[in-house]
């Protein structure tokens, strides 16, 4: 199950990070290829969303 979950991050592996923005609900990581990774903690667990996936 873990390998399937990690596959959604293949597009950002090795990409240059342009900025990391600290926001009220978490952090946003902006990559060079115009991809965004939103990271937040909900109920003690890390939740992520990658745009585009």
C-alpha cells in the first residue's frame, strides 16, 4: 500500500524547490516546474496534496 501512495510524488522527485511558504494551515512547497505541494497536519497526521497530481 505504501508504494502506491508514494507513486503520486514521482513528478516532484528531483525537482528544484523555488520556495517554501509558511501558511496558517500548513506549508506550501513550490517547485521549478510550476508544481505545488501542500502539507498540513490534521489530527496529528500529515496530509498532502500535490497540484498537478
